[in-house]
């Protein structure tokens, strides 16, 4: 009886209506996921500064837009703020010898205060009615022109960033970063300054995270000092979902690296779609972070358990 | 002919001031002329690999000086010294980036000692050059330019690492027991390739080995190390006539003790 009442209370249309919003969010967080991919997969550096630099990007973008700055320019500066955050983590690690995870946590904690200082309080709104925002939740539920605007903007950002990253990691400097992440000893033996490469990759990564934060703050109409909490987990989830679902498919393709980056963005979209289904199922929203952690744990465990099974001959 | 390598009285102590203190290099002196190919033998902990690492700048030495091709490199960091050196390591995993393709690995090596900018990491012309180079290995790798190095066997990786070390002619080639992790047949093949690359490019080289026969059969000079010092130096005609039993007798005479390492006696 209870079950019946539960199912009859679910509205399929509501789920359908939630989808566009989830896709837009997935695209915006996809930029963060690209940043996480650079550090976690290419550099082999678990960078936790992301939680801080995401909010920094949001805070910088919102505060600048509130001074009537062009939102596109504000996004560029949000990217720059993220780059600076990455620089700090990189220097803590390479110049002061602080282990990667700790270096990231220190930056993240420091950014909490910095973000409060940027905003002057714990959150700041930026109204879509007052400013010509690049993206907004309002556009998603608005008329067709608004819908087209928000989705083309999001997709444009993702495609441009994938192209830029595909180009960059195909250059001499990009190769050097990949070698640094894969085998630092080999990299140094080939004359690569591994410290410089690490710092550069962290700057690029956090720049993308800052950009993602700047877009997301506009999307939800406010920057909040806590908006980045758990961002690293969502980023990791996207990277891993993309890899587990599309990894094999991408390998065989001509531009495998570009496809892998697109897979990461798809991972992010899927994450938000699943999230919207779970919310639609009336899963308590307080438990969403718990759910995120479980999803990431499961997807991280899959490759490990698969290998283990192979190693023991299927037993 | 000039001096390619000059090591002046270098010392290195690991874990100084602790109960694990170990004098790894205790005043090593060595000069290599251009074109010399020296094999380095000695028991475990004699300082063979440590000497190579000191030359490569893996860590700074405590005292002494190192010159490569006349330049004082003592204070240079590892990546800055790389332009002088080609290096192949004991572990086949160490010399290559496994998640990158064969051609990408070679392209990285071709840019050793040059500044890396935003031009393409590999060009079409390079690809053809690498294909030709790989052909000379006779391992069928010329058709696998875009294969990930992680898919290759240990012997194939060492062969590629050797090519990488010689793409840009180094002032000095450092081979650190680079066949120790391979099966005998593969080890022989890799040694053959090493000889070929060294003679064709007229390289100056140092090869550390545990295998006395290899040390005698390869190169034109042999040094033996013991407790962080060079204790024996044999070159020219004298080296050509050398046998394993000579070497053991020499070792006992110089060091005043029996050669303890079983590994050095094997094969």
C-alpha cells in the first residue's frame, strides 16, 4: 500500500522537466572535471585545492559582474584567480616539499578565508534581471531563445576547452607535463623540469575549475563560500564515470585524447542526470553528498576489483 | 681527444649522523677520454650505480667536483644535466613513459636539453626518422610507432630507451645494469644493440654490470669499485686478455679479501 502510494506520487513529467537543468549543470561542472582530469589522471596529483578554487572562481565572477563588468571578462578573471590558486598549491608542493594532498588542503583552507574576503560575507547574489549573465538557471526554464543561449554557451565552453587542451597536450610542453605525470624519473633524465611542469599543470587545472565556478555562480544566481564543498568528489566522479563507461571506446579512436576529454564531460552530465533521478525518487537531499561519495567509491573500485579478479584467474 | 668526464674526489654519505650512515662514495676519481667505453664492476654496495647517479645529478654530492665535456656540472640539477647525458636504467619501467606512445617517448628524448615550447610535440619528419631508427633494432617496432610503451616487453623498452639516449648524441652514455632485469637471451640482444649504438655514434660510455664476463667482453676499459672507491683500472691490450679468474685474483690482491658477492660470480 505504502509502495503504491509512493510510486503514484512520482511524476514522470517532473523528471522530464528537470533534465535540461541537469544537463546544463553537467556541462558547467564538466569544465571542473576537465581540470580534475589534468591533475588526477595526467599529473597523478590528487589536488584538493579544487574545493576552494571553484568557490574563488564564483566569488570573483560575481563580485566583478556586480561592478558592471562584462560577464565574459569576469569569467576570464575567474579563470585567472583559479590559476593563482593552482600556483600556490604547486609552489607549496615543489618549493616547500609539502605532499600533494596536504598542499591542496592548505590552499583550500586558505581560500575559504580569501573567498570570504572577496565577497565580504558568506554569499553574494547576482541577479539575472540586473545583469546580462552568460548562463542562468532562469534561461533553462525560459523561452526557446533563452534555452538556446544557455546551452550553446555551455557547449561552446566545453568544446573550446577540449580543443585547447587537445592542442596543448600535443605540444612539446604538453608532452613534458604528461611525461612528468607518468614517470618523473624518466622526465628528468630527458631534461624536463618536473617541478615547473607540475606547477604549470596545477595552474591550468585550477584555472578551469575557477572558470567552472564562475559559470556556476552565474547559473545559480549567487556565489557562496560553501559552493565548492565536495567539488573534488564530483570532479572525480565525472572523470571515473567517463573512463569506466567510455574508456575502451575512446582508445580505439583516432583522436583518443580529445574523445577522452569529451567522455569526462559526459561523465559529469551523467552524474547530474543520475542525481536528478535520485532527487525525483524523493531521496532526502541531505544525503546527496553521501550518495556522491558512494558513487565515486563504487566507480573507483570497479577497475581495481576487475584487475584483482583477472589476477586470481576469476576465482 | 678531450676529457669527456672528469670526476674529482667525490664523496657521498647517505643517512649521515644516524645508525644507518653509509659512506657510499669515498673519494671517487675517474677520467674518461672521448670514445672510451668503460665497464664498471664491483660487489653490492661498492658504489657503482651511486657513481652513475652522482654524475647524473640525482642528488648533490657532499664534496668533490664533476665535469662533463669540460663543463663543471657539480651544482647543476638533474634535468639541467640531462642535455649532456643519455641514460638507461636497470628497471625497464624507468626509462620510458608507459602511458605515452613509442614516437612520443622518442620525441621527448629528441628535445633533451632544448627548451620546450608550444610547437607540436612531434612532427611528420621526425616520425619517418624514428621509423628508420626503430627498423635498425630489428624488433618489428617500426610499425608500432603509436603503440603505448606500456604494452611492450622489458627488452623492447630497454632497446627504445637506448635509442632515446642516442637520438641527440650525448657527451656521455650511462648504462646502469640495464640488462640485469632481462632474461639471458634478451640481455644478450640488448647488449648487442648497446655495442652497436655506442660504436656507430662514437659515444663515450659507462656501463655498470654485475656480470664479469659482460664487463670483460664489452668496452675498451674496465674499472672495479669497492667500498666507494675505484680500486682497479684496466685498459687497452691488458683488458683484451683479461679473464674472469684474472679479475678475481686482481680483486683479492687489491682489496685483500675474497670477492663476497655471489652474484658477481654467476654466469
